[in-house]
C-alpha cells in the first residue's frame, strides 16, 4: 500500500477484537486495512496469551491427572518433560490459529500492514514498519491495541525477571519460581510451572488470592495451592529484588513478611494497563481519561464520531470475548447498521486447577452493595460425574431474585467450569427463572447437570441432597 492510500476503515491491532472488527467490516463491503505490529495476526491473546497459556495448562492438567490416578491403581511414574517438544506443540497450536487468520484476511481482501500505527490527525495514521513508513488516510478507524503487563518500578534489568510473555516462552523449568501477584494470570502460570516441577512461591499484596472473587469459589483452589506451593504469602509485598550470579534475592514487606529468599526466576503478574499511549490518540482529537482508557458509547464510538475503540483499551473487564463482541458492534456501526453493545453480563474464567468461573452478580458484590438475593448451591461431592473424576471439591452456586426467581448470577468452581458457565450466561440474557433451569433436562451423569441441581436447591425440589424444609 503506497503513501496516502485511502481506505474506508482502518483497524489498529489484530487481537480478537481487532481481527473480528476488520473481518466483519470487510464482509459488510468496507475497504479495510488491519495494522498489526507483530508479524502474525492474533495480538497478545493468540500469540503470547490466551491460547499458548491454555495449551500449557492442558499439559499441566495431564501431568496432575496422571499423578492423581496413582492413588486409584494407575501408576504411570513421574513424567519425562521434553521442553523442546512441548514448546513445539505449543507453537504448532498458535501457528495453526494465526495462519488461519492470515488466510481469512486474504479471502476477505483485508489489507494487512505490519507495523505500529500512530494517528497524525482525525483522518490519517502513520504506520512505521521495520524498514519503512507509510501514511494512510481513512474515513473511519477502530482502535483495538489492547494492553500490556504492569511492571514494578526500580527493578534490575535481568532476563530472569519475566512477565507472562516470558513465562509462556518456557525457556526452562526453574527450581524455585516466585510469582508476584495472586490474580488470574499469576495463578494460571503457577499451575503450569508447579505441574512441570518448579517449587512455587506466590506473593499477593491483598488479603486474599484473586481479590474480589467469591470466597466460596476461591476456597477449593486455595486449599489445593496451599498443598502444592512451597509458600503462599497474602497481605505481603515485594520489597526489593537484587540480581546475583546465583539467583534473584527478594525481600518482602508486610505485617507477616517472610525473611529474604533467593529464587531462580521471578514472574511479575500484577495486571495489565491499556496501550493508549502508543497510538497518539489526542492527535486525532480522541479523549483519553486519567487512567489511559478511551471512553466510548454503546456503539463503541469515541468522542470523535468516526473513530471507535474496543477491548482492553476501553476499560474493564479486559477479556478477549468482550473485545470480539465489541469489535463486531463497532464494524457494524461503521457500516451504518444500528448495532449496539448491550451485553447484560460478561462471564469471567480463571483457568487454574480447579477452574473458577462466574457471571453476573456474585455473592461478594451483593454483600458489598446490599443487593437482595437468594441462592441455590449444589456441592460436587454429591455429583456422580465429579466423583468419577476424583474432583469432588467443586460447587455450583446460583443467585436468584427472591421476588421474580430470575437468575442474577452464577459461580462455578471445578474442572471445566469455564465451559459450564456459558449456560448461566445465556440464562441471564434470556431472563430465565429457576424453574426454567431445573426443568430443562440435562444429561446424566455430567457436570452440567449441577446447574439444574443448584436451581432445584433454590426451588426446594432437589432429591440428590436432603435439605430440611424451610
């Protein structure tokens, strides 16, 4: 594409939101350019985030299942881990998906431009590649540049201090790994490296892991981690990190701070911040708030009507599935359709072991805001499927409106919770009541039937448990 070429729409960033927006816009007849700084499409999620992490989490789960079956009469012995082959499989999964995106872009005649995009004005961007620059005029634009990891200030420049991208590179299996941050990303990586053989220490500055998460859902995960991890420090901060020839010496701060210790690697998993500073949005007149997020309306329009923003850049929750839905809305709005982003709820999943998933109102939120609710909780200790998997620690919790009996929220902890939560998401969107869930015939024996059984608990009709009449 030569200097000063023009398109109907330019999309900055090719993550799940960006490529969805570009492909939908092309399907609607807009000439579309997709700008991506990496040599492959897919953004952080496909290249160094969601997809490679799930591949490694699957490998970790296989290792753990093999170990757990020893108690039930199947002893496979300790696994032999070939890092090169494991990385090769992970890369193959990523390559298959990113290659598929390249093919979809070509079929749709979406022009892919490798480089970093920066606004020069309300209708121009400059794309800086490895060897050249080009200026592109556009009628409309969608900003989908995502987010980046938070980094602690004042740390030494040392390759042994890594973020989630570095952790997924799987350079080695450190003997001792410190995970700084007990949120979803940190605990997922702790799950992987513990299974592969690292001794894990997790440090979290707040009083609980995954702050804000329903404690009933968190409890089975925390119990498992306390058995698996070398140390689990809550209400504790990292004071300083000193690089030495033999390792990374870390001091801690807090009321119950442990003594200084040495680790082979330190993983920083402190959350993510928006990438708005890199696109020079103010040059196009686009407003950026004090937290570097870009405010948008329900069509994803910024304060400049022909420029849209989607995904992590517009605020929490920073989730790929939110971005893809917003990308479709923005593309359709750019094409003149009356589309709006009107999702009532957005599910969240921690792909730890066990998985934790929730959608809509949580009990923690309800208690904090004074929201009125009643609940039905079904313990997986009464689930035949969970028992056959050797994973009876899970539970399914549903929150209902006491007057209408409509589903307000759901939380699930246990294997495959991330898959199970979709039923609850649809139920909330469809204004389902408890009787809709309990009277929907679920297959048996499955984990999915625990959703219906939790609704039965609320309704007082459950027979798989004995509960005294209210």
